[in-house]
């Protein structure tokens, strides 16, 4: 392939990226056994999966966290959901504290929960749902959620009811040699997104007119596991149709390198969270953790909707990409033995602070601190974070039990030295200079806001206004 702008693929410094880097303030390690407000009491119906994505709604001063397809890794039924949470933010310093879940919203279609189990039959998504990216449309107050299984973008009401699914471009749909879709696995597929590598990042323009969904990594027919160029799809939120695709050059480091979050700065600039699959996690080794945030700009990038990105002679300009803006491994928490978590997946620009800076919040997916064997039997995974590599000394126990375990010990010691993997939040401050031409989401026009709120939400707003 030929890249018209080689510097863009390698990482060209953007004007805003030369400013002061985001500054770490503090972090929280949230108990891995935390339950949501769904009424469930076990890992498979109530344990919080934490932050596959984070979104801050400045119009309501609300934080939202997204859990993924559930603790079964797509092998078990799970009612997919998101959490509204509260967080105390020190207006002077940006320090965060007092994480609390305020509301649990289950995703539904025609009143029935959308299911985290892999698509069956494989040629249809049906009710299968693996949510990974979350935004709120400031025009309508509805939720947009990106799905790895499709890949797809779905729109939900404030109560979690499915309103519609955007039209996925045909070139992204996973297909076999005969052209038949297979959403369940890569087996037999020759084109489209890779399994568990669908739309991972999701952003929305400040005016709500466009949504931007980003694949986790290169498609099967554009390099697959060895490919370093993946795609951002631009959707018109009114029609649900794709209106452009753009190429993004990932860092080449192997080790499962991929995209985990996309955050809008304005209608053409974004932060991208890119990471490998190393660090403290369920099934992950600690060595060479690599979690970084970059700033990208779609200005001047080629619409590659009709271009095969790795075809001989392919010529296009990818999105411009800054040098590293933030190293998420640079600051760690004592609660994790000062080690980097594996799955940094959530990123959001939060409220403005008293000095004019903004809060930047990053969060991790902890996989519910659960693993499973080939027979589908699940185990809680307990870590001793003071170990050089906590996973190598982990203890695996039958769900809800601390005895009859395997691994480093047959039982979890009662001294608190072993704990489930927590969900982690990091707070950073972003200067106005670093943000540059930042535009916060616009307030919703009242007529559209009522559509997303529904009567119950409208009543709640009126109560708050009294």
C-alpha cells in the first residue's frame, strides 16, 4: 500500500499535542465483588463488569459506565447493561472519590433483555449483544452503544429499550468465502471484522449529527491479526447510514494491540486509547504493558469506504496521529501493587474545574474477575497484587466460594492478601491548551429531549427543577 501522508501513519505532531500532557491526580480501586442495582446477587446476574467504556454527560452532570457481554465470554446468557454512577470530583484539584452506582439500565428489545451470548445462528445477530462503546446524543438524549458482535451501532431510549440499529457498511460485516455472514466466530471467514474485534470505540460530534465507531483492529481481509491499519466509520445519526470511513494506523507492538476508546474533542479531532493485552488481568501476563492515548484529526484524511487498505498500490491518506499524549502505565495504584491493569478501556472528558482545566477519566474492564474452562465452568480469580506477576500466583475458586480452589493455594487466605481484580479509575487534569478547540456536547433542544427522556425522566427533571 502507499500512504499519501507517511508522517500521518508514523505519528505527526498536531498543534495541540505539543502542549502540557495530562497530569495524573489520583485513582480508585473499586472492589471486584461490587454488585449493581439490578437485584442480582451473583457474578452472572449482578456483579459489575466495570468500564468497557465511560461517558460524561455535561448536560445532566451524569457519569455512565458500560459493562460488556458478561462473565461468560460469550458462552453464557447474560442481560447486558450499563450503570449510571456518581463520583465526587474536587473542583480545585480534580481528585475523585466516593464511587457509587446510582442506576442500572438493562438493554432490551421489545421488553426482553439483549443477551451477551454469542450469536446463534451464526448468520444473524438476533438478540446477541456485546456492548463496548457508549455516548449520549445531545440532540435526542438517547444512548448510542457500539457492539463487537456485529459490528453494529444501536440506539436506545433512556430506559434501555432498543430504538433502532444503524446500517453497518457491507465491507465490515464478517463473511465466509461464499459471502454469507458469520457473526459467531472467525471460522471460515475471509473478510470483514475479526471476532471480538468489532466496534470498540464510539464517539459523537458535539452537535450530535455524527457518530464515529472504531474497529478494535484490522479486518480479516486487511491484514487480520498482523494488520496495523483499521477503520473509523462515520455515521449520520439522523439516517443511521454510514457517510464515510477513515484509516487509522496503529502502533506495531503485537501482543493483541488494539483500540479501546474513542473520545470526541470536536467534530474532527479525537482522543484514541490504544493498548496491548498485557498487565494485571484475568489470563494476562504482566510483562510489557503498553496503554497509550493519542490525538487524531480526520481533516484531510481519505474516505476509504471503497478502498482495500492493504491492496497492492492502494493510495490514501490516513487520519493524522499525534505523538503519545498520555501513558496510562506511568501512574499506578498501591492497591494493585503499583502495577498496570491489563484492560484500560474507558476514557471520557469530564467537567471543567475551577482553574479552567478539565477532568479526564480513564477506567478499566476487569472481566468480572472471572475465568472459565473449556467445559464452561466458571471460577472467581483472586490475585495477590504484591507478587511480581499477580496472575502467575492467582487462585481460582468455584464461583462464590473461597475453598476448593486451584492455583497458588487450595483456599483464599483470610488475611485479605488475595482479592478479586478491582475496577480502576484514574483521574487526570487536561489543560485548555492541550484540549485546543474542544467543544462540549450542546444542550438538547427541549422537543428532542422529551423523546429520549420519556415521561418518567421528564417527571424526574421537573422534580429537580422545583
